[in-house]
C-alpha cells in the first residue's frame, strides 16, 4: 500500500538550468526612458532656435571665463571660511558651557532661517543702516572709523552673506558627524591620557569624516550654484557676465545655455573629486572585501 520513494541522489544545483525572471514592468519602464531620451536628443539637435553656433562662439568668451573665475573663487573662499567657522560653531554647540551653546544655537537658527538672497541684499545695503563702521571700546572711544560704502562692496557683501549662510548649515553637518561617534571612544581616549584636542583630531574627526564628507560635497555643489544669486548685487560672476552679454545682443537662450553647461562642467568635476575622496576615506577606515585582516599584536604597535 505504500510506495517506495526513489533514493537516488538529488541533482547538483550547479548543473540546473538558470531560468531568467521575466520583468515586464522593468522592460516597459526602460522603453519609456529610451523613447523619452531619444525625443529629447532629437529636439535639442533639430530645433534651430537653440542656436548652437552662438553657444559655441561665446563658450570661451573672455568675459565668461572671467565670470567663471569669480564664481569658482567665491566658492573656494566661502567654503574655506565656512569650514573654519562652522567647526567652531559646532564645537560651541556641543560644548558644556550653556551660554556658548545657546549662542551657537541662536546663530544657526538666524542664518538658516533667512534666505540667502535676503542676506546678500542686506549686507550689500548695510550702509543704509550703518553709514560708518568703527573699531574701538564698546560704549567708549573709537580707534578707527571706516566708510561702509567703501568697505563693503559687492564682492565683500557676497562673501560675507554666503559665508554666514553656509556656516550655519556646515555647523549642523559637522555636529551630526561628531555625534555619530560613540561617546565610549572619547571616554577611552581620555582614559589613555589623550587631551581633548588629541582625542578630537585622532579619534573623533577621522571617524566623523566618513559621515560628514558626502553631505559636505553636496553643500559645496549647492554653494557653487548659489553664487549665481550675487548677480542681483551687480557682481560679475558667471551668470552676471552672461546677462551683460545678452543684454546687448539679445541672444538670451543661447547664452543661458552657455552658463548652464559651464555650471554642469564644474559640478561634474566637483562630484568626481567628492567620489574619489569618499573612496579614499573608506579605504583607510574599512577593510576591503576579500581581504582577511589578520589581528595585530599589541606589542607590535608599541
């Protein structure tokens, strides 16, 4: 009444034929993407109103190259100042001193709340509020007095406005990265006799960089694009240089395409640098797949 089962060995799974899964939804999505890309390329190439000849003629125009230099220079200077100030504000925010922590929190709240364009216009028109700026003792004598219009021009107003705005965001990025490092590691560093500065530079910062670098790279790219706002205060950056040209020849769209392409080129270069930096940090902090990290004796490192 019972049937004897075949006791033959099961087939080797490596010899089984692989059956590909059918994914009609993915195929349909890919088809839509291909059709849309083909339509976009065809429209860009065949539409004569793009005036690619004008784009090529003005792509390396000297005024546009000078505007690129102003945009890149502002981005570099602003990012450097924002990193220094943002680190100080982040450390103040995380400190034990209640007054300094509150002041840092207030700074972050104010300059993150006000739009960047409003800040640029405010600093550019600071002379209307303070015709002169003085250096001296509070409620006492002044040692030096400066004319605000002469001291704060378009470039100074742009750097001050961009730096204060970016400092508030970068401070929060740095603080989030430092908070990602467990407190136990800082306590262990203190138990080993490291000073707070040594623990920060050797223990906390290297680990926090892996968390900080990706959003910091995005912030740098956003800062580069935000420099186009300085055109409203008549600073000859890339966008303002383009505007000056098409105000004379009325080739608005082709020259805006020139600016857009240059922004994409610079952004692509910054993205490449960010990717290489992320890989370098991962290589120094994480073990590579396939490598057997042999334990190191404590005596060998002493």
